[in-house]
């Protein structure tokens, strides 16, 4: 079986590629000329250099492909709406149209839980999004809605997976920076870490992505993807600190104060058109200070799914990777 993985050099994409290779697939990877290919080093893949925002560069990559895993996207809580729209929305349209034109059978879109909003527990797939979404979440939502309409006019089977807070091996976006802060003592929990969160270990996420790619029942469905834990940030942080062999710093900031600080950081960066990433953003404070918890009952009902790797082992593997990565 030949497959294509977009965003193959990134955190989620590189882990998907490795698993597909282990299962014997021939893997095409779409990367940009400027991409850091560190996570693909030594892997037997077919390189195609292109950009999801440029349709013409996609045609060679999808030729003869049976499945497309569309992982590429701009995942951030900072940046212009136009950039998110170009990559997450218009880029998805390009990849889906190129795949359909090449008679690809299955299209698996990696989406996000972020467009369901904050302050909720046990959210399910049909929960409507709030109105005040950040550009990342809004454009991911737009891409999904477009895909469901497109699915009505093409033979290609479409499935979307909405991951929660993904962590693990090759994670340079969240967990490596998070551990950096913990080890440096520059770490504080919002409201003592009492809010519920939605971690998912990368290998469990890859299990889900490959599972739905093989099941006909998954066609036309979206799936929330977490490790199914009823867990607070403080519980997660405490176990992570234990794995790091440090004492969790007893430092916290009230939600209201944290949000004020985040809005100031965000506002200054916006006003001055700074290219650097703000230290704090409203999204990060909402994520850490409000319940952000999702149900995986649909995965259980459809496929009798349960995470293969438990949190204790997941954090052990993550910390081992972090020390080697550094």
C-alpha cells in the first residue's frame, strides 16, 4: 500500500510515518525545501518537495496513492488570520482536491479539539463551536466543514481526527518547552491546576489515526482523540515532575490575573507587529485555567477503543526522549 503523509517532518507527522513504515506501507512524504528533516533521518520514504498552498506541487505526491494522511497545518495560538486561513483552510482544500483527482480511496484529516472551546467537560463530537475562536481553531473548523460538503460529491472516504493536548516523542511545540520551564523553576499553575485537561500520548494518537484509516465505519465521521483520562493539570504536572525527579514548584497564579497578563502580552505583540511569540496568550491561560475535557465514547462505541499506553509509561518515554533530544 502506498500512502502520502503531509507535514511528515513535524511532531505528529513523523510519528505517523514511522508507524506506517513499520506496518509495511510505502510512504510518500510532502515536505518543503526549507523543512527541518531531522525526524525523518534514516527513514525509507519517498520525498516530494512541495507546499499545500500550491496545488501544482501536490499532484506528483498523490499519484498512485491509496490513502492520504493530511497532518500538515499551522498549529499555533499566535499569528495573522490570513496565514492560518491560507494554510489550514485553503491548504486542506488543495490537498483534498488533489487526492480526489488522483482517485485516492481514503483521506484522513488531522483536525483539533480546540474549536470546541473551553470551560466544558465530557464534550462530544457534535458540540457546536463558540463564536470567539482563535484563528487556528476557526480555520480548522472551516476546513472540516468544507470536507464534509466535499465528501458529498467525491468517492473518496473522508475521516477527521480531533486530537486533544498531544505530547510525547518529537514534541518540540509543547512538552519540550513545558519541561524546560519546570526544570528552570519558571513554572506556575493556573488556579492551582484544578481544571481538567485532555492529554493524549503521541503513540496512542497514531494508533487512532491508523485505526480509523482502516475501518469503513469511520468514513464520514469525526473522532475526538484523547487518552480518555479524568485528570487535572495538577495531577498531570505532579506525575511529570516525578518522572523528571524534581519537586513540583508550589507556585500558582489566579485565572483572572493570568488572563490580564496574557491579554497585555498579546496586545503589545499585535500593536507593535512583533514577529516573536508572546510569552503568554489568552488561549494558553484558558487551556490551563478552564476545564478542557472531551469524551472518546464514540471511539469506544465504534471500535471498542482503549489507549494502549497508560500515562505513567507515556511520561516515562517522553522524559527519556527529552533528555536524549536535549
